[in-house]
C-alpha cells in the first residue's frame, strides 16, 4: 500500500510539471525564436524596422532574458517592463508614431483583451508578431477583436519541435481568414505562403465612403432609402475612386454626410465630414477636402489630385454718371500729368518768346487740340519745343479720342476692384462662407497692413452664389476657389435664364492661398501608399485634369446656350462686341453737360467782370 502511494505521488508530480518546460528548454526555444525572426525578416515577411518587445502576463524571467540576448537588433530594439494586463502599454506599442515591429509576448489571455476605450479605432501603425499564451492556438488568438485593425499580424507557436507561423489576412470577404505562412524546424525554414502582406489586392472588401456634394469634384443626384448613392455623376473624385476600386479589387458604399461641414476642430473634437474618418465611421471621404497641417495630424491623406487657388469675384460696377464720361478716359493721375505738362510747356514758351502767359498757354492748348498756330516763329529752340509737344499732344489726343468713343457708346465703366490693395482701399465688403475655415485661418495669419484692413471688411455669407448673382451686391467681393467659381458662373447663367454673362463679373487678378485637395483615409491605413501611387500615375497621365475639365465643360455649354437664347429674345441681354449701336443724344449727354458747365462758368465770369468794371468806372468818376 505504501509503495502504491509513492508511485501515485510520483506520477502526479510528473503530470503537474509537464506543462512547464525546463530552463534549458526555455532557453533553446528563445534561441530558435530569434533565428525564426531573422529568417522572417530576410524573407520579407517582417519589415526590417526597429523591434519593440512587450512582455505581458506570466512569463519566465529566464526565458525573457534569453530571448532578449539573442534577438536580431540590426535596426535597434526596445523592451517594455513586464506588466499585466498591459492595456496602456499595448495601445502605445500598437500605435507608435514611428511604427516598427511589435513583438507581443502574451503570457495570459487578458493581455489580448483590452477594453474597447483603451484602443483607438483607426489602423495600428506597428507590424505585430504575436507569441500567444500557453493553451491558446494562433488561430484563436489572431481572431480576437484586437487584431481587426492590425494590418496582417503574424503569430508563432511551438508544436512538436517546430515553430509554425500564421498570418491573419486583413482584407477578405470572410469573417476571419488565417493562413499558415512558414514552418521552422531544426534549422530548416520553409515558406508556404509568401508575400501575402505585400499584396495590393484588397480581396473585394467594401470600403465605407462618406461624401459631400461639392461641384465639380463629386456630385450625386439620386439616393436610396438608406441614404446611400448608388450611381454618382462622373466627377474627378468619384472617377478616381472607381479607377482605384477596379485596380485594387474593392467596392465602395457612398453615403452623404448629414452636415455641410468639411472638417473643423473645436474643443478637442473634430466635427463634419473629416470626423467620420477620424472616428473610423468611414474609411474614406470625398468632397474636395483641403489639406491642412491640423487635418493631416488627425488622418492620413492620399496623394493630392489637384491644387486650387482662391480669388475674389465681384459684380462689374455700373457705368459712371454721364457728366463723368468726358473725364473717364484718363485716370486722375494721368489728368494731373497732362495738365502739369501743359502748364510747363506754356511757361517755357513764355520765356523763350518773351510773351504773355495767356498767349503761350493758348498756343500750347491749340497744339494739343490739333489746331494751327496764328504766328510763325523762326527760333530753333521754339520750333524744337513745339515739335516735341506736337508729338506728345498727338499721342495724348489719339489715346483720349479712342477711349472716349467707346465710352460714349457703351458708357464709362466703373473702376473694378481686382487686387488685394484695391480691395483694402475700397468701400467693398469681403463675403466669405463661414464653412471656409481654411481661408479664414489663412487670412488671420497674414500680418501686413493691407490684410488688416481686409479683415475689417469681412462678412459671413452662407449662400455666396445667390449673393453674387444679385444686382444689389455691387459693393461686395466674394471668395471662391477657381474651379468652383467656373461652376458657380455657369450655374448663375442658368439661374438667371441667360441674362447674366461672364462679362458681368470681375474675377480678381490676384490668386492667393494655393491649397492641395486630397482624399482623407484613416490613420495608418495599410492601403494608403498603393492608392497614393496610383493617384500619382493618374495625375501624371493628365486624366484627373481631363475629368475636371469634362465636369465643367458640360455645365458651361448649357450656360452658353442660355446666354444665346437670352440674347435672341432681347438685345438688352446681349454682350456681343460686334453689335452695332447708333449714337443718340443719350450717349453724348456728357459732352453737352460739359458744354453747359462751360457756358455757365463763362456767364459767371462775365457778370464778375462787368461788376468789377462798373466799380472801377465809378471810382474813376469820383476821382
């Protein structure tokens, strides 16, 4: 009986000690694991990046030390302290800004089951190599929720004197797809499925896309009952997405964002279209998104597909009043130069001829008007001065006459505002859409006195196109992106039944704030580099610009047809420069008003002289 009890005790001790390998076995496994990591790196299954070791749970210190001594650290190694359950350390390791490779040695199951709020929703930046807990197979470990947003994680397990390497396929239509990658036994490394992490085939997965209608980049007219867009119009961004989907084998579901806000950051939270990507509610976003440093810190952007510039647009000012028509051909500074030159030439003639100033002034004015001189002067200096003045007078008269003829027929145009300096010095307001946060931030960052005066003219206008099409907004400049303005121009022509023409608007000569437009994706999305490279090739081939021009060409043709129909219906709506107009009394009101002013001035001078003569005669009589 005693012998039986001793044998039973020995058996129980052996069974209890069997799951825990001896120290020599642990060291041997650590050595072979380091060799396996070297083989995986050489085969391209693990990136040659710095290695970060995160030991979690119940792990033998001797085994951990043995592994660390043998790890291949060609690019550097870092080690976290042994912890349990390591939720905070796990989040820091998976989402390290520098990326790298994370060797996660899980000594217990709770290390792989962190609470949902401790793990970000976007993609992990690190490549994961997992050592699962004892008793947990790689197929079970890799199927955990933790690895749903970890790109192609690897798992190694030791079975029957051999290491087996498994990889979870990230992009698949299956719920979980885990495949064996390699086997390492007695120094022999055998690859079974190679290069699955480097594939550009997304396996037919469906990517969620949120968008905002923003012409000409993306536009959808018809929506299903659940709010999705089954057939968007062919526009640059949707064409890019369609080309990428065909090339990389994925499908998309487009859903319109409920708020017309692109991306604003308030009180530590993102709002609008970009917030859907930040919170992982959407994989991509479309809508002509501008790239800023603040937005690039929250998401990753694909390769820019175009660069836009902003400008301000105003209604062309109405013609000047009729009494200013005669003065309109020359600017005030030019009038000052002409009058100053006239007086200077008159003074010089007075000195040369030793005559009175009024006589010299009359001869100078006659030359300017193209009239003949009453006297002939033989002095060489006199002739030289008169000859040069005749040439200058001829040029001035021709310039004035040509402009005056046009202004008499068409009216003298008002002075448009076309530069930032003119806008700052004018009484115009600057209308900006409050959702245009990029422009408002750019304007607030400018420090010069010109921009300081421009900021004082800011007004917020949610409906810029409606404001610009109104005839009452002559004293407003509206900020648009150049491509979007082309759409707005055609839209206004259609909205006004062709009565509004391009000639009725004045785009600014200044183009400012060049901005890149790109498609945002979730941070660390594993497909972003492949998609960016494909977009770069589409842009280099000129397809993106072609799609943009195609989108604008269609609505532009409709606007031209509307302009032509309006012109045929009424001559008032024509802007044809070849249209012949008869000059009527209304056209020459300005010269007649000037004539009346001259007559009135002459009458005042006559009365003044008459009174002056009468007083002089009385004074002489009394003497």
